[in-house]
């Protein structure tokens, strides 16, 4: 009875895992699109900041990085901090721009991996707060659902195989140890020597020679 219940619970757990994977993967394409839209807004904002810094450097008749270096080498710590902030804005604009272009060029199969590599927690949190789950009907969502279900089933079967191998290892005896039989004694050879009268000799004299 317990074995039957355990088997049924295992089947239900596997079905639940596959359904959870399908539910998550069905929203992957939609969430990545929402992430890209949020990323595009961040890129536009960062590029405006860089353009403002570039205009200020042009007004000072300096190259962009020469202008920033003046701030970073100043004796006033507040001015140094402003230079560090400008450099950070330029670097972030370049990073976000690269991520946006990579996501736009990626195909259906490669896009989840590019998304994972360019993942920004702040952008993801903002995109998730505005995201509304939808019924997947596009090609990308169907591909991700099929891939997620297949991968989940494969991982489940691999895990079951590993557990089965651990439970049935060669040489693993589950039963009680059988008692060992005591070693048998070797039979002793009885003397067949007889006395002169034809009677067998006594064991005391069996080994003596006349």
C-alpha cells in the first residue's frame, strides 16, 4: 500500500514539475520583450546623458575624456566625484547599448542565453512590475514551451536513474548476514596394520614398526 502511494505521489510530482516548466517557459518570450522595451528606454536616457556631457566638453574645446580627466584630477573631492559619475554614465550607456544590440540580433534559440548574459536586476524588476502574463500564441513562446517541457522530463529521468543506481549498487546486501558454517574436520586415516595373529593392532601401537 505504501509503495503504491509513493509511486502515485512520484508521478504527480513529475507532472507538477513539467506543468511548472511549461507555465514559466510560456511567459519567457513575453517577458524578454518587456525587458527589451525597458532596456530601450534606459539606453535612450543614458545616451541623452552622454550627449549632455559631450556638449559640455565641446563648449570647453576639449575631447570628451580630456574633459572628464580634468574633473578626476581636481583637488576638490566633490569635483572628483562628479568626474567619476560622468565616466560611470558613459560606461553604462555603452554596456546597455551593447546588450540592446545583442538581444535584437539574437534568434529564437540563442536569445534566452543572450538574455541571461545581459541580465540586469534593476531593469528586470522594473519590467516585471509592469508585465502582464498573456496566452502564448507566437512561434517563440511555443518553441520555449516545448524546449522547457522536454528539458524538464530529461532532467527528471536522469535524476531517477541516479537514484535507482544508488539504491541498487552492486554488492549491497539488504538482507541479514547468513551465519558461516564451521570448517569441517579432515577425516583421520585409521591404521590397517594387523598383528601377527591377524587382529588389528591397538592405536597405541599402530604407528610402531617391528
